């Protein structure tokens, strides 16, 4: 009989001796430093949970500044828990083998590094539109359905946040699998990016480049939400006794949580549940290496074969990068949630916050007419990218917003009120002129909110040495200003006619 193997213990769980050295895992904080982090996290939870009755970028920025001060202190303490970053390229071969052994198919498709894209997929043979590029069986997907039988299952069954926020639950599941020595998804996790360019990775100085942009408020809100979630789970893991808390208690950091959340935000898709009764948040290995292009959705789930199938959205020649269409999202959405900007985005748009004031004496009539058209009396409207920047909903809102009592009475009694969403609606000239002038003034206000011009931004972008996050902020400003410029020219032309 040989000598018994004495495994190491980590996070309350026994690790097998073949895991390797402890340098692959964060060092446990001393009791004093752990108490400091816990106290700071409690303050962070309070600050980040403050509810705004009238949300705006100015107030969000004040809260963000308080949050950043607390996170700076937390990050300094948790820096003791950092682990060395591994080179993704050294794990690619093992990942490919793991995928094929578990039933994935991707003949003629390779993982390749592309300048400006990090990793992507390369065609190794001719593909024509509609050809199947990749098939990924459910077995290798990391989904919210996986949670029930995982270490996170017991906590999921009693925690309301995990039950109501599947993307958060999937993020924690990813962290568990990252630190679980015998994880089935070890090979997949090893090839994931080590950091991202989502807003969670922006320095304060880089976020300040969004001053004047409508995207600043959602970016700050995203940072606040993730800070609150980190503080909440830090406290939960320290105070709970369950398999997930036991594993994550001494490895959970703000940096690790940002990584997990960003991985899910930038890579998740939706697949049917095993019984077909619901849709699940899912990480789909290999498929998630594809980068975005304009086009049509070309990924679907084959229920008979229980796998995701990605088809070519266009023809691809050998050596070309294979792209897929992520969906109709504005650059602001791509920036906040995916960490990139797509300059030629056909689905881009700029949000306009508009609303009928409660102090408006005609507020009941305006609201009634808007309700009839299914248009909110207050909310976000969109200036679209392209030659027709004003869509039907925005057009109707502006018309109703600028009507007098007689006009409102006429359209409320008319059975043709739905015509208000169409450009060629037979509307009184004075209302139409007033409406376009109102919109032009709003466009001017939005343009003046920026601290730089479109031309200046284009020059800034030429400077060498810009950080990736700084560059993204400038690229976003440019796309927004181009939409405003196109809209300005369009509205001026409408006023002339």
C-alpha cells in the first residue's frame, strides 16, 4: 500500500493533489484586511443602493465618484489576492481537443488572432451563405439550467437576486467553475479573455470623455449596479454556509466579479431549455469567438440534435475572418454591454429623453392621444442612423407635443389619428413647422453638450498611444455626433419645405 495522498484545502473544499501549486489561486486575506474589505463593502452597498427619483447623468456622476473612492480602497487591499494571468494562446490546442471530444463540429474554421479584434474565427476553406460553420452541443454550454445541479444550486434556491437575475447567476456560476479544480469547463475558461473594455474597466478619466454624451448615464448606472452586486455578494459569501459561499468566500474580489460579469455580458446568448418551455442565458464555447458585422442573424438552435448551429451570414473565402451579426443594437448599447463600437452600424441611434410635463395644461389630452398610438408620454425616443433619422413614434410624439387645444381636439375625434406616425400625414403647417423647429433646438442643445467638435474628435483618434478604453470613448462620441449632424441637416431641409 502506498502512502496516502493529503490534498490541500481551499475555500472549505478539499482540492486534489494534482491541481498544482497555490499560485493558481488567490491568497487568503488576513483577518484584519478581510474586516477592512467587509466594512468598505458595507459602505459601498449603501452608496450604490441609493435610489434616484429623477435619474440624470449629473447625479449618477456624484454617486460614481463616491463609489470609485471606496472601490479604490477595496482594490488596493484585494490586490494581495491577485493571481498571475495566463497566456490564452497556450490553451487553444487543449480547448479545440476538448470541444471535438465533446461533439462540437467546426470543420474549416480556426481560431486566429486578428489585429484590432483580439481573437476571432478564420475560414480555412470556402463557405457560401447558409453553410453551417459551427455546431455546439448543449453539453459544453454553460447555462443557467446548469446551476441547479452545481455548487450554486443551494444558494440559488434561497436568494432572490439570483432567482430574478439569471445573468448575475450565470456570472457567479462562471466564477465557481473557474476556481473549481475539477471543472468540466476548465479548457473553455482557460481561453476566455483575461480582461475587457466594458465600462467596468474604464478609469474615471476615460469615463469623463463621455461628458455630454447620452451614453454617460447608462455607463455610470452599469458601474453602480455592478458595484452594488459585488458588495451584496461579498457580504453574502462571508455570512453564509453553503457550497458556493464556501468556495468563493476567500477568492471573490471586485476584479474577479467584473471579469465574470463582463464575460457574460459580452458573450452570452439565449438557448431553449431542455424541455423547450423557456429560454436560458448561455455561454456557447467557440461560437463566442466570432466578431460582429452588419447582416442578419444566422445562429439558431437545433432542438432535434440539441445543439446550436451557426451558419455563414455571407460568403467567406479561405483566410478571411468569419463574422456574425450580434443583433440590432445601437453603438451605445454595444459600448456599455459589449465593450466595442461599430462605426458602420446600420442600427445605430441616439436617445432623446422627451416627456409631457404634468404642469402642461393640455397634458391629459396629449397623454390620451399618445396612449391611443401606444406611445409613452415620457421616455426615450431615438434619432436613427441614416437618411431618415426620425422614426414614426418620435414623429408622432413631436407633433402631439406641439399641438394646440384645437388640433388636439380634432385628432382625438378623428379615426385617422394613426396617420400621425407617417411623414406624409396631412397635418396643419403651423404645427409641423413648430415641431421641426423644436426638434432642431433639441439637436443644437445635444451638440453643445459635448466639450469637443466632431472634427476635433477625428483628430484625437489619430494620436498614437491612446488606451483602448479612451479610444472607444472617442469613437462613440464620433458616431453620436455624426447622427446629430445628419439629423440637423434633415430637419433643416424639412423646415425649408
